[in-house]
C-alpha cells in the first residue's frame, strides 16, 4: 500500500531530548516518500465527514 518498492531510509540515533530523525538515502526515495504521504493525506481528508454542512439546523 504505502511502499510499492523498498526505500532506503533509517532512523538516526536519538538526540538529548530523545527524538530520532528519519534519514532518506536518495532524492528519488524522498520524492516517492513525499508523494505517498500526500496521497494518504488526501485519502484521509476525503474520508473525513464534513463537520457542520450535513447536520440539520437546531
């Protein structure tokens, strides 16, 4: 689903705050990763119900 091919990425060691950082090995992998994230965000936004437009007035 998300990954149609293998991407070379790793999580770097955590810093003093305990946060790790994702490192993507190549520009092609970064572009594919970005496209997949945007596609999933669009799909999630379409699935979300409208907040007030479909509710009957009170």
